[in-house]
């Protein structure tokens, strides 16, 4: 499409396949509470329960049952809490402003701990905004309770689907990680960095699914223990993978990739793996890679050589949560992000409370969805939010004008919820397009009916976008330095530490692995941020420089890993003098990245 590059990236529609089971669960989960309310002659109560069904539909995934349970239940509890807090203000303006400020601060501080905590924090914030806009005619606990009850049908449907085939999703996650490593072994110089990033993402997802979501370590002999052993051996294959870039091992890359794919098929289908490996090569790099792939194909939970596991140990959930919160509070960038969100939402709620706009939490909701950094850049969200809301209001107006209240409108809400589940993950405009008419139709029986409501939602959206643009972009822009240059500098410093340790501390396999894992996580996070920042016009020129710095770090890390793991010297000699020279260069690059840019930040 014509236009600036950032706008083209914003309008890009991702090729996400339609999950029919997910769409069917969303539609059926919405139908149950609305139908019960209609049959009982209380469509208002059915609509309140429909809010819970809608929240559960948005949070539903195709993950294993443990992940689904956390993903569905924690945001539902957060949503009910937010609705209760919003109703408790009883329409008092200053109480509403103070509540929004406190909830925004909490949401901003815990949002980056993990995906589930981020979802729960966002739902808490959005539900608080919705609670502020609901009528106060009913007891304060009615809507929160109905919100919880409304999500139960979809939660049961989702967990039943996951429990029909226990272990299936865990095996699928492990197989995905194995296939990502197989693709890495066949990568060329031009595709290596991107495929290494995909390996990091797949390994993290598999570790989260198999180990991290559990309340206790996997039991010996269980499917989870078997998969954890495969992932542990896969770590060694990933470490030795750069060996295929050497001349001696390159000719066997396809054979090693095929062997890893056969292991992936065996893991996914629970059948024995028949793996044919090439002859033992003469060079050390090839021998290390062949040994790692052979160990991956072997059965059993324990390593044959008795070495300790390379996967991180299973952390206690409470200790993990408290540690993550403490790290977030100690992080200056995290505190600035939370304060920025708090300031924007406080201004938005003050505008909603004192401007005479119709009673609604839509204005605060708009600002929250635009400003929160994990959801995209402010310019991209402004464009998609405005377009999606406008189109969604038109759809809602058409439904209200054509279909009478009752079963026909319930059918429309159910259909729109199914479409939301099917297509919302492709682009935020599509998500807003289907979200807006659902919220308009649910607002009708909740006491926000009338021809002025759609126009008021457009006005709220325009006002919210204006607040987000001025407060969250022009006056207090996102702290990009903490997201890219500073993180790149930390990665360079970690690479320097890895070079110094891995090439000079013989026999220590645990520490280099820990450093490698942290470095690749940092590099993957930077690559993700660079992709996100392509939708912000301010960073057009800086992105090229940052991308070059990222590519250099990835190339150095690949060469260092080859040298450290295989002992094969290519571009980097294993002498102490060359190591010290490389460390000094990396530290100089890190120092340059930490220097503030001349003039205003890009």
C-alpha cells in the first residue's frame, strides 16, 4: 500500500490461521449467559454475564490445560476485582480519579513480569474503567459476580478441550522447539540471525509450557520429565549449532536437521525415533555437533554422562512472582513506564469526570489500550483504534437499526464474538472492529441505551486518542533508550563476559550456558522491539543503526559459541591476547550505545 513505511507496517495483516475450535468456544461461551438472561426475562443480567464471557473469550488460547487455567482464571478474577472497585466509587469524581491512578500504577509495574500477569494487569485496568461507567442502580456486587459466572461456560469448554488429550500441547510445544532448531541447522548466513531468534522464542515457549506453568517439578517417569529431558539435550544441540557454519561440517547440515526433525516427529506422536546420523567427522566442531544430536535421539530422562541439567531449575511460583516484582521495582525504566501510564490515565479520567461527557469508561479504556507499551507504539495504536472504532460503531448502528432487541441481537453478538476469536490476532484494527459493536450491544440492556451512545463512543475514542497523543507521545514519549540501546549495551557487556569466561575457564559448562541463554534472550528482546518500533515514525533513522548493532552482536555471539563449544577457531582465535582484544571492542561498543544521543532523542 502507498504511504510512509511506518503506516504500511501498521496496516500489515499477519497470516495467523483461523482456529475454528477457539472461534466456536468463544461463540458458544457468549451464547450461554445471554440466552439464560433472555429466558429468565433479565437481559440486563445476561449482558453483565456476557461481559465475563467476552473477557474469557479474549483470554482463551490453544495452550495446555495448566496455561489455559492460569490464562483464563487470573484475568477473570482481575476483571471482577476491577468492576467491583469501579462500582465502589459510587460516581464520586475525585474517588474515580484516585482509583484510576492507583490501578494504573499497579498495572504498569506488574505488566512486564510475564504474559499472564500482563493480561491480568490489563484486564484489571480495563475492568476498572468499565466499572466507572456502569449505572449505580444495582448493588455493587451484582456485576462483578455476574462477570465471574459469565466466564464459567467458556472456561469449562476450554479446559475440557485441553484435558481430552493430556500432554498433547506439551508435546506440540517441544516438537515446535525441535523443528525450529532443525531449521536453524539448515540456515544460510542471511537467515541465521532470524532463525536463531525463532529458536529462542520456541525454546522459551516450550520451557514455559513443560516446566514453568507447573506448581511442582515434573515427576520422574512422567511425560513432562521426558519432554524436559529432550529440551535439556536440545540446549546442547543449539550450543553446537554454529558448527554447521564451518566448512567441514556444512556438508552434513541437512542430515543433522533431518535427524532433529525425526526426533520432533517421534516426540509429537509418541513413537520411537529412527535416526540415521552421518559418519563421525574428523574435525572437532563436527564431532561435538554429532554427539549432541545423537544424545538428543537417545531415550531416557537422565543424561548418559551424569552431567547436571542445563535447563533452569523449576522455581517456586510465589518466589518467582515476588522476585519479578522486586526486579521491576528496582528497574528505573520500569518505574518510568508505570508513571507514564499513570499520568496519561489520570488525565483521561479527570477529563471524563469534569468535562460533562456521557458516563462511560470508554475514554480511559481507549487511553490504556493506546499507551501501554506492550500493545504497540502509540502512533500505530492511534490509527488502528480510530479506524476500528469508527467501523465498529457503524456495524453496531446497523445491527441496532435492523435487528430488534432479543434473540436477533443475541445472535449478532454471538456471531461477532466468533469472528473476533477467528480474526482479531491478525491486526488490531480487526480486533477493535469486532470489539466495538459487541460492547455497544451489551451496553444496551445494561442501561446505556439510546441513539446517543454510538456517537458518545466515537467522542470518547477521539478524546482518548487526543490524550494519548499529547500526554503519552508528545509530552512524555516512550523511553526507547531503555528498550533498545541500553539493552543492546547490556547484551554486548554480557557477550564480553561470555568471551572472557568461555575461552579461559576450561571445564565449566554451566556458567557459559547461563550466559548464552541470557544473551540470546536479550538479543531476541531487542529484535522484537525493533519490529514493534517500525510502526513509530520517530525511529525511522535510528532503526537502521540499531539493526546493524544487533546484527553485529548476533554474528559475534555465533562465532564465539562455535569457538567455545567446539574448540574450532575460525574468525576468533582462542589465544588470550585475541580474547582480550575482542572483549575490549565489545565493551567500547557497549559504552557507545549507552552514551546519550546529541540533541533530542530520536
